[in-house]
């Protein structure tokens, strides 16, 4: 089965950054792009409470009106989604990407992504948001569930996209962290970019592994900048990225070390919300 970039788009705030990031990824990997819009009923506002002092006839009439309103809203959401997909697909083709398709589904976002996982090489999502809550409900509030559930590499769009020239690779000295370095070496997504190899650890054993990882990257022709950080993991990473103007953050997603325990916990959403650059979660 042909693998492709799968980009989840919804709402006005993250769709364009997601589309731009997915166009970049599809071009780097030379694979097709599918733009996905999921109509998730669970993201809508709950129905109002109609008990109280209403008569049976009044309740029945109001319920009927709510059913009709819900149907109209669903049709509008579907129409809006189709227009959004069409516009983004046209933009992708105008930017030189020839193999672009669109897909609209009803149902739960995570379940839909799991159904499409076998044909997904890289998943692209918008981050959750604190201001645009209507947009966050559609994708953002489920972001951690997606990160936990989907085995494909995942790109997270954080604001306006610009072509990256550098990335921060978060390393912690574990076996899985070593594999992260291996995958960073072979993925075309990161080819030719400067690697800022950072570690939020201070033990001698971890430092030795860190130095070996840097040597491996350098031996493969990667331009490496090494940095040993201290403090709270997510804050240290974000501060370094900002002060050094690194274009992307690359991390592993699962494990048991300090770095990867943080990533599947409550700090995940905090990092994704605070980051102003795309994030690549490598499996």
C-alpha cells in the first residue's frame, strides 16, 4: 500500500500552517499528500437541558427544532470542510505538488487516523490552542491521544510555517534515544539541516553517550551544534530553541527516561502550546 503524508485540517487557525508543513514534508519525501477533514460530532457543544417546567408538548417541539438545527449545522460543516479541502489542495498544486488528494470523514479523529495508519508515512497536525477553543476542540484537545496512539512519525504545526534549516534533537542517552539519532540520520526530512544536539542531563554516563551521538552525526556529514542543558526539560528545550533561533524541534515520543516520561505526560500539551516552531515526533 502506497504511503503518503496525511494532513489533518480544520478551522481557520491551523489549516494553512498544517497544509504548508505537509507540502514541505511531501516534497522532501517525494510521496503523495492527502488532506483530511474529520467531522467529529463529539467536538460540538452538548445539547441544552430541556427539563425544568416545560410541558411535554413544548419539550417535544424544542427537541424537534434542535434536531433540525443540528442537521443544518452538520451540512454547513460538511460544505465548509469541502471548500477548505479544495482550496488547500489547489494551493498545494500551485506550489508544485502534483499528487494531492482530499478526504472527508465523519467520526472520531483518533479512530479515523488509526484506520488510515497503514498508509500514513507522516501525520501532520495543528497544535492545541488556548485562545481559539473552537479550533482546539476539533484537533487540539485530542492531540495527546493522537500522539499516544499513532505509530507514524508526527509533525506538529505551530504557527506560520517557514522552511526549516535547522532542528533541535533532544537526546537523553537511552537506547531509544540512540535509535532516535539513527532515524534522524536516515530520514530525508532532516537531510542537509544543522542539528542542535541537546541533552538535559548531567551524569558522566549520559554525557559519554551524548558525545558518541554527536560523533555519529558528524561522521555522517551532519553539521552538529552540541548543548548540555539544565533545569526543567520542556523549559530548557524551549529557551534554547528560542535563543538560538532553531527552526524545528525533534523528539522521540515514548519510553521511561526523564525526557520521554515527560513527553507522554501532562507536559506534552504545554510544550506544544508554548512552542513557536514545528515539532517532529519520531517513532
